[in-house]
């Protein structure tokens, strides 16, 4: 059986990581991998997580399976974090949430659930979107199509083209939307644009699937959930995929959540039963440790406040990195306008250079990014920004 196999291409970002690690250049810069890094280039464990982990160690008495839905407390707290504690859909018992192995697991559960609901479903994703979206959805048997989103020339959202495309999407289709910190462009819908998209969604009747991997990394916890909460108030059905990897720094714990909202509590319970059937066939039981840490933090007033403060530090560092790079490029005499980087949100941005220039940065300057010129803003620091800006300036001359 194995003799017939041919090698498949490695993930380009993981390939970059390997090349970066093997590069001996003393000033090498990693702008490829999408994880938060502090000013020293380290991805730290949050202090609130350390405190929660100690509590977990002191009180945990068993490693027995939890239920397929996961921790009820974690699910409730994650639902409230995303939708708000007093959201009308939550109070009406229209929302059901399950724990999943990370945000990626949440997306796969959602995809399999959609396929179970409608085997020939079409899911529309933004152009561009996170590279793994398409692979996840196609692996579940869904047909993936794209709608216009990012304008590489103007460094803005193709909003008119986007809304025109959404107005032609069929009722039985699904549309993926990024809640905040759009990956990979960094260009987010404004509240006014969200309102227009929500109105189109309600009018067309297609099902919104919202991916919220970065709540709190854009403008704030509540601000970043604007689209989710307004959409849930306007439509009958919705699916939300959430991740705790970034905002809690729990990358390797692999904990996320998948929420579904139906138009009444009876239909929500039926939909949940189908989702649990899907889960049983994928991983059966979700991981418990990361969920226990998150619920400990969110359910404790002191730890929750500490988390909000640490999250603000991460968010502010990313935003300051954006402006720092723009300022440094100006200082190096770059004539091209890079102010769009400072206007964007979250971990990522397209630098706007071509693949040949990307290759030159890698070969001659040991600066690593994917061929599309998508950069991880968290990889910038006060220690490397001067070298980074000078290198970019050299390939633009």
C-alpha cells in the first residue's frame, strides 16, 4: 500500500520555520510563523495561565474522559465571551457550544456538521483567507468558492465587490467570515460594513460561519466580537468557531470551541445532537487541560482581570510594532506608502512586495516570510526593526 505513495509538498510556513532554525545568520528575522512573540522573540506563558495551572494541579483528581461536549463551564464561559452574557439568543437557549481540539478542530467539526446537514453544500471564503480553511473544508467534502475581499493594489477591502458577490449567494450555501484580525490581510470590516454584511446575510438567508481566532487582539474583547453579536441578533442560524491559542497563549494545549445557533431551543438541541454524532466519529472526546485553565481564569475575578491586562499588553505591542515598522521605513528613505500597515489589525499584514523580492530578502538578508509577502507582525521587535527596514529599503531601490 505505502509503495504507491508520492511525497506531498510541505506546508510553506512550516518549511520556513525549519529553514529559519538552520540559518546561522546572527540578524535573521522570522516573520513567517503566526504566533505571538514578546520583545525578546519569546512566546511566553501568561502569568494568569501559570496561576490557573497551579490551581489545576492542586485540585485535579482524575484523568478520566470528559463528555463529548467538553466542560459545561468552559462552554458556557466561552459562549458568554463571544456573544455577551445577556445576548438575546443566549437567554433564549438558542446557542449550543462544544469544546474542540483548538480552533482548527472547531472548523473541522463545523465543516463535517455542514456536510451532514447538506452533503453538496458550497462554502464561500474570502479571497484571500487562511490557507488551511480550504483544506479543512474540502477534506470534509464541501465545495469551496471565493468572494472578493482584499485589494492588493489599494491595500483595502474590495467592499463593493464583496457585497455584490454576497447578494448572489444562494440560501443553502455557507459564507465564512473573519470576526476580527483577518488572516492573512489584517484588513477588518468596520462596524458600518459589518452592519451591511449582516443585512445582506439576513436578506439572502445563507448560513454565516464566523471564525474568531483572535478575539481581543484587534481593538478589544467586546469590540472584536461586534460582528458575531450583531449577526446573531439578526439571523436565525449561525456557526461560530473560536480559539484559545492566541488570546490565552495556549497554542500547544489545543483548545477551542464550536458554537451553533438555531432559531429556537428545540432546533438547537437537535442540531447539537448531530454535532455530537460528528464529533464521535472524529475524536470522540475533547482535551480537558486547556479548557480547565480557561474556565479557571474566566470564572475568577482576579485572574480574569489579570488576563485582560496581559491580553492588552499583547494587543498594544502588536499595534505598536505596526507603527514602528512604518516609521522606520520612512526613516530609511522608502518612498512607497506603507501606512496601511498601521491601519490594519491583528497578527498579519501583506508587505506588498513580489515573490522575487521575498526570495531576495530570504537569500541575502535572512528575513523569512511566505511568498505572498504576508508577515507576522509579532516577529518585529525594537531589536530587529532597523535591520528589517534597511533590508526592505534595499530591495525597493
